[in-house]
C-alpha cells in the first residue's frame, strides 16, 4: 500500500512508551506528532519532556500550540473537529461520521490534507495525489484494511452516512 514494500518495514512496531526509550537511546532521532500531546498525557512527564527536548528534529501537527508543540522545530496547523469531515472509531468500535460545520480557519488544514502535502514534499506524492476529499481517504482506508484484523472494507462512505455511523468488525 502507498508504494511501500514489506521489506521497507521489516519489524513490528513498539508501544508509545517504548518509542520514548528508543528516542532516549538515539535509535529514533526525529518525531512527527499528529494531534498528540505526550508532554501532558504520557506517564512520567518529566522523562517524556526531556526526551522530546533532546530530539534532533520534531514536527507537531495540532489544533493549538500544546505543551509538546513547544519542543517542535516545525508546527503545522491542524483544523478543528468542526472544520473536518470524515470518520472516527471509538474504543467501542463504533464508527462515527464527522460532518464539517465550517471551513478551516487561517492556514489550518485537515490532517489528511497535511499528510498528502507532506508526502508530495517527501517525494511520495504519486501515491497520494488521488486523495482529494475525506471520502477518498475513507475509501483508501477501506482498501488498505481489507482482509486485515480490523477490516473496514464493508464500511463504505455511503453506508456510514446513510446509517449515521456503524460498527467496525
């Protein structure tokens, strides 16, 4: 998916806290935080803040200048929930449709659009140029998860809209 071969991702991921341990060891030297504030939400905040401060490079994409964003080299303005369109899935497995109530303010953009623009700048734009709307992203997610543990293939945009949500498998 998205032009990445399995050989480029040979190992399983680690937990969020293990990531901080790898950052401390300089195994991970950069971080891209997307709407996350570990300087406040992670356990052992003093440790997390020290690790964030010592990163070689950090990008933070968020709605506001969070405590974690204070450590960032680059801050990208995400739009708010009322400016976004798409879906979220809660811990219950309920797929919730988000309908945009207003246009993004200032230079803020939906997270998916920031990701598409980043991919373009990082030389991977050819895999994402077809994503023009939140529906396109939802359709791509359906294809990417087909046959996996969390298979959203049957959760079409139209079905979620018609049923005002749904449940993940």
